[in-house]
């Protein structure tokens, strides 16, 4: 047993100071009122591509419902008739698998583009960015650029201020209503909807959806703007899981830019101990989410490249090399890679895996659409009439068949049944179905009495189109009563 001979030091008594009661009652508010952001207009290569994307997405969105395909609207999701038309394709709810395929393709494409070039979708094609950009353009045309808008908001009430604000909101409301109307035009034939709108004769659902979508556009693009990206969009939160050090992001070259500070054109940077950043804050002023890219990668950054554009103009003016703020990767920045080296790193395993899976699914969905049978059949046993003995001594079961013509031509279908001895259809075996329509038929199917044991027997309906090229086999059961 080991006995310690060390003497223990006497414990020090630390006096406890009384805390004033008021200190413990101090309230800390976690709420911070949103500051209005006044993005400055910017020109440059990324701004150009953003406007190209605005033009493409909006020409497609506003124009597509007006395109005709034969005698109908080319793209129409007719929920009431449960038919979805996409140019030559006629889809039924039973084709839900293609929608699933489309969603999987969209998700994988998002993963791929994010792994390659960060928030490309957010910065250039997301409806929130696109409509905020259009609304901002209207705002600039009526109220002026950043400083003019700030002055106007700070100014006291005047007739000039009222008229500018009124014009702006009127323009926003007209655009929002047109957007809501176009959106509903994808679900209701838009020509009829337009006539209804002119006669101010909307049904309750049309009225609700046009105004709901218009209200959402007006609110999100006119007022919420960057707050949707910062606080409502889940994508901003999980995008970092898809980034790695070879993902292209908008980055400030701190090594080159710091120490930042104002200077004249003639200043010797080495003598003045200055980097390339002139601290003009223009990159902050053009940012639609109001952040400072010089603080590093932030989740609020939507990767729009506005700060890179404006910084390039500044660099040009002061006579420095462009690219102080640029699209690059963390690895390229750390290792000082050339553009070619950076681009080569794009083809990394992760990107190749995403690309291969994406291509495989696109091909699978494309092939399955190309070879799909241009009609569908649903067989439902008539539960009201289980099985009965007919006057001529047979046993009869009744079925309801829904034949859906998913082509643009009227078609005739031949029906037959097999699976039991003496099984035959007593009703009409030929069904005519108009193009893109469906038709219910009632089938009476019989067997001779005593030809099968009591119980449930598997049978198969064969539905063949008149050309004989396509056949669908639908399983069902035939009940023989005891
Ligand atoms: S725009 Fe460029 S130079 Fe001006 S503050 Fe931003 S990073 Fe610095
Ligand atoms: S930091 Fe630059 S790229 Fe990011 S949102 Fe702001 S302006 Fe766009």
C-alpha cells in the first residue's frame, strides 16, 4: 500500500462577487429585421448569360401553352380528363412511371451540375432568380439604379414618389397576373381560358389558381427575393453535401486581394503594402443576397457571378489583371492551377458516376417511351355480379374493361380470353376508341356448366389493336360457384 507523505495545500477561498440583479434579467433578442437590399445593375459575361437564361426560360414558359399540335394544345396537363399531352405523347395516370423517371433525371442532373459548377441552377435558371431579375429590371426602369432607389425610399412622401411606386406595382401586378394565367394555361386549354378571361367568367378553381400563382409571383419576386433563397429554399442547406474542393464556385482571391484598401493608380503596391482589392465595395453592392464574397464561401451565395463581373470592370479601370473574384475551385486556388488544369479536374470519379447513372436513366426512359404500347387496358371484375348460372346452363362472370387509346389515331381493338376450357366472350369482342380517348366495355364471359371445379381460376384477356402489331395481356380470375 502506498501512502502519500505530501502535505495537502490548504484550499484557497475565492470570493464570489454578487452579480447585480439587472444583469441576469437582460433580454437578448434573436430576431433581426431583414434589411432591404438594393442590388446595383451590373454588366459582364455572367450577367449576359443570366439574361440569356431569363430569355430562354420565359420564352418557353409563356410561349409553350400557345403552341398547337394538330387540333389540340401541344402541352396540356388535363387533370379533369386525366390525360397529359406532351406534343405527340398522350400519357395516362398509369404512365406515372415516366414522371418518376423525369423526377429522378432532374434530381441527378441537379447533383451533377452542382458537383461540377456549384449553384448553377440557383444563379441562372431557378424561377426565384429569374423572376427577381425581371422584377428588379422593372424596378430599375421606373425608380432608377441602386442609389436612386435608396434615395426614393428615404424621401418623404411626395406625388413623384407615389406615382413611381404606383407604376412599379402596376407593372409587377400585370406581369404576375399574366404569369398566373400562363401557369393555369398548362392545365386548362389556354385559348378557352383566354376567352373566359376576356369575358371575366372564370370558374372558382381557375380564379383561385390564377390569383394564387400571381400572388406568389408578386410576393416572392417583388418583396421576398433573397429571403426565399436564404430562409425558405431547402436546396441552399444541403448543397454543401454535393460540393467538394474541385467544384467551381465564385471565389475571392484573398492572397492577391489582401491587404485591401483605396489607392491611386500610381500607387506602388509593394511600397504601400496593398493587394489588388481597392475596397470599392461594388461586389457587395451588386450582390442580390447582400453578402460580401471577400468573407469566403457562404451558403447565401447563389453563384450568380455578379460580383465577378463588377470586380472585373474595377480591375480593368485600375489597370490590374481581371479575375480577382472569379469562378474557380478551392484546389485550383490553393495550387495555383491553370484553367486547363482546373477543367481537367472536372472529370473526377464522382462526376463520371453521376454522368453514367444519368445517361443510363435517360436512355432507359427514352427507350421505354419509344417502344411502349400505344394503348392501355384495365380489367376490373364486376363485384356486384360475382358469378351466375345462365339460362342455357353456362357459368357467367362479368368484367369491366377500360381501353385507353394513347395514340393520335382512332383505333379498333379485338378482345379475346383464354385460360379455361370452353371459355368465351358472349358480348361484343370489337371495341372502337377515338384518338386519345378511353372507353369502358362490359364483358360477359362464360364456361360450360361442370367444365371446371368450384373456386377461383386464373384467366388472361388478350387485347390486340387492329394492326396486329401490339397486344396487351391482362390477368384476371374466373369464379366458379359451388
Ligand atoms: S469589387 Fe473587387 S476591388 Fe472592389 S471591393 Fe470587391 S473585390 Fe475589392
Ligand atoms: S456573392 Fe457574388 S456570386 Fe454570390 S450571390 Fe453575391 S454576387 Fe452572386
